[in-house]
C-alpha cells in the first residue's frame, strides 16, 4: 500500500489573519487559523477524519458524554439522507446528528451550550465542488449566521448573514495560490445588492470599491502595496451625473487631480509637486467640452525662481 499523499497550503491575510490547510489524498484533514486579536492571537485548529472528511469526534467537545446512539436508515427513499446517527446524553438531550446524504456528502451537527449550533459538511466522495463546509446556525430558528467553505481549488470562502438570512458579506481567500488574486471581499446592502468590493492581486495591486444603493460605482481606490507601479494610490470619486474626479499620488512626488465630465471628457487637470522634485509648484490646465486645451497656468517652484535671479 502506497503512502498517503499529503499537501499543505497556507496564506497570511492582512484582513483575515493566517490560514493553513492540510489535505491527505485530497481530503482535508486539518484547518488551522490564526486571527489577530488583543491581547493575543486566537488560534483555531480542527482535525478531520481522512475517510469521512468530518471533524474527529474526540476533537469536538460535547455538552455531555454520549450515553445513547440511535441509527436510522431511509429505506423508502423519502428523505435527503441515507443513514442518520443521533447521539444523546444520559438525560436524553440531543448532542450530535451525523448523516450520510443521498448525493454522497456527509454532515455532522453539534448542539452547543450557546444559542448556536455548528454543522460540518464534507465531500469524501468528491461529488461536489467543495471539500468541507462549516455552518453556524441559530439553535432555535435554524437561521444561517455564518458559513465557511473549502473549495476543491483550495479557495476558502467566508460568508456572514443577518437575522433575516440575507447575506451581508463574503470573502474569498486563495489559499492554494490558484488564481492571480489573493483576496476578494464583497459587502452587501440589506436588499442583497452589492455595497462594496475589495480585490488584492498577487502582484500587490489592491482595488477597493464602494457602490451606491442604485448599484452605480461611487468611490474607488487602487493602491500599489508592492511598489510595482509608478503610483502609490489612485482615488476616484464618481458623482450621480456620471462625472468623476481622479486623484493620483505618484511615486515621484506629484499629486495629480483630473476632473472628467459625464461624457468622460477631461475638463481640468491640476499637478502639484508635493515632494519638490520638479521646477514647478503647481500646473493648472482647463479644457473645453471637446477636450481641447483652454488655459494652462504654471506656478514656478519658489526655489527654482530664486535661482533664476
């Protein structure tokens, strides 16, 4: 019998802490997270059975020792599962439900001492596009509060929901370095429409966007976190009529503001020599509705002006 193939991927996020994922023959066998917190980081580590893909029962603290286990089989095929195991304590309180679903996935639900229940789902038969799903649900209403998914491409997906079950945020972390981006984060309004978006590319370019309730882009910032481009950031403010102001902070010390009308035509440009790298302090230019130059005013650098005389 050949030795199992073990793979390990990890990712450190500026927004979501550190994540590490271990697979044994393709099945997730460990997830380790380190979340920044005060006074010390929060470390979470979950071990999974390499056969079932579910958390190792000994790793999941129960409210009380298991005193009774009931097994059920869906003989007539009327339920979405084939087998069900229910574990109870000595007082008859339900502790855990484990199911083998019709589609080949398995699930395990833990009753906790809070008003939340934890549900783990696994895909040991590789019949769906994810390996492990974890859900936190309201213990009374069963409403989904948060979920996390390890996809087969080693992308980790985190989702949050409000009391009505509407999604409020979703983050995608590329743990396996499968794509050209490291993080994608979406925020949503109460009606489910997109409110914000963040994308961090592997090359260090960070794009952040906010949207109005009408769905139109309101603000955007592009930041060169890895210093691979000639700017530090580019800010864009978009107004209701479609006009916009673009502010670019260049590495050479220039701060450039450009104003575009609703048709996308450049109407004004202001260049400021913030770091005193050029022989001017400010250049202002205005343009007509066709984009033709109307006026250009150059304010000389005071130091350069003094040298001339």
